[in-house]
């Protein structure tokens, strides 16, 4: 029976944020059933509500004993609004004392991580004690500045959404290997290098296995079989730290831009006013589609900016309603799909009696543009990237995934191998599964050939 790893989370807050405390517990329940379950992890939240009665010491001291050692916890979650809480013999409040214990343990033991959230919302305070509590809370927050990074929010719903996103990203970084979550090594893309070797002699019109290269080590160095740590957002390419798929099929990605141009590109994705959320094209290791940008959160620490972006699907490639499922001029729909895949990947012309029905490859993108691919999709990208093979190959892999999925030519891409590039010739190996109706056996499409990259 597989072992389950338990990660403990401590929740601390005064009494004026009960809704936020409820959201913490509900989000953890949700994560336990989705992302955590996929990773073989269960999250346990501990708070003062779970303490049982006792006698002989002050209330907070009793709570501290029942809480146990802070080093047993992976996360400390603090929430504060207008109250700091009830004073203890050792601190201005129970929350402040618990926070102090967590910080001291973090310094000595390296954990728990300390997250703090402050609600910034107007409220009318009249009683002297309310004003005192508010002043103490503001003083606590002021001392936090310069020593850590905290988050502000306006409503409990805002907090819930932020907390869910932060917890998912943190859990994704804690461990790797879940089926729907990936964490990417920082230098993975640097392993992709251009290789000067003889291109395998494969005809663009034959099918079968690629002849083995005499130097298999060199060949594998200049070949990509996935996109590495790259994703495509709005026709731009970014290296990501992590990606996580939620139960509602939304995707949360975390990335650090490499330059100010990328910072500007990512900021431009921010949803507009009046809920006018932006739609973009998207491709990653497993899928492609038109996505709606739900939120763009950025933070700066030590001069470095990072972004957490949440995307929700509008049109996804899992759609099995293929647009042209008809026989045409004695060609079956599956045969036509294979011709079109060869056109996209290899730049081969369609047979004349088919080509007049497909003068362009139709892609439904956020701008309803029609993209001409009669010469294949790679030569233009090759020219844009200034023929840098090391950067070109993983991006070309994403580019191909997007065109294949958005044209609904295959349901699943089982294999896509590009390279090595030699003399502007790129070998391509593709295998995909096509299933139009659920009661049909899948039809396998294999393509093997060379793409000429010169425009």
C-alpha cells in the first residue's frame, strides 16, 4: 500500500477573520482531494479551535503545549485585519506569540515557511478598544516590512483565491512527479545544444523507423522530444518554474521573466477592467488551446520579479468534435488528417483534389485569424529566432503542438521528436492518436520526414 506523506500547517489569527479561517480549511480540503492526492500527500491544518481544556498555566501557554514544536509544521499561515488579539504574558497577543515561535524555529531549523496575509478593507471603528486593536495590528504589520514578504487582500473571497493559488504552487514545488503537475529544473533548457552531425537520410514521403545514427549520443543531444521548461503564452515563449492543473481544468503557472521585455509582456496579460479578461493562445507539454487569463499576480524580492498566472480554458484540444469528419474524393477523414499533419510538420503540399478544399489551415485564435501554412509552420519561426537551434527546437515543439491540437487533427500526441538540425534540415518524427467517436477504436497516425527550414 503506497505511503502517504502528511504535511502539517498551522493557522494563526485573531477573532475578526472567521471567514478567512473557514476558507483556509475548505481550500485545504479541496487541495487534499486534487493536487495533494495526486502527489501522495495529505495536508493537516492545526489551529487553536482544536485545543482541549486544561488548567494550571495561562491559556496561550497551554495552547503552545498542545500545538507542539513549530518544527513539526511545514507552513505557518497568519491572517490579520483590525485586531491583533488578546495579550499574553509573553507577547501582545496569542497570534503574535505564535508568529514569534514560528520565526525563531524557521531561523534555527529552516521551517516552517511563514506566510502572512493582511486584510485591507475600510471599517468604521468607534470604541476605544477597537481603535487600540487597530493601532496594534498596524504596528505589527509595520514591523513585518523589510523582514519578509506578506500579501494584502480586500475581501475574504480575494484571500481564498490567493491562498489556493499560493498553496498549489508551494505544493508543486515541494515535490515533483505527479501526473498533472510538473516542476522544471532551472537549467534544463541549457542541455539542448546544436549538434554538427550528418542528418539521417530519411525521405519526406516514406514512413517507418528512422535509421539509427552512428553516433547515438551526439544525435540525442541535438534532439528534443518535449518542450522542456518552456510554455507558449500569446505567441511568446517563456521558461517556467512550475505548472499545476486544477480540478476545474484551470492551470496555474509560475515563472520568472528573464528581462524587462518579458516583464512587460506578462504584465500585458493582466485582465482588464470590468471583468474584461484577456484571451490568449497557450501550449505546454501536454496540451494547447485558447485560454482566458483569470489572474496575474506579481511579486518582487531582492530585485527579482516573479509571476503567478492562472488560466482557464475556453477552447481546449480535448474537444473531440473534429471539424471536417467527412470522406473527400475517395480519401477518408483519417487519411485527410494525415495529409494535413504532413503539411503542417513537413511543409508538404496537399494533393490537388484535397488542397482546393483546404487552401489555408484554419485556426480559431483569440483574434479569429486564419494562418497560412502551405509551406509548413517551422520556416517562419526559424527565421524569427535568428536560426538559433538551441532556442528553436523546444519552441518549435510547442508551436507544433498548438497547430496540431487547435486544428483538431489528433486527440493525443504520443510522440513528437524534432532535430538534430543540419544545413537547415530538421528531421521530424510524429505519432498521434485520433479518435472521433467514443465507440470507435483510435486511429494511429505516424509521420516521418525532413522539414526544410529555409523560408
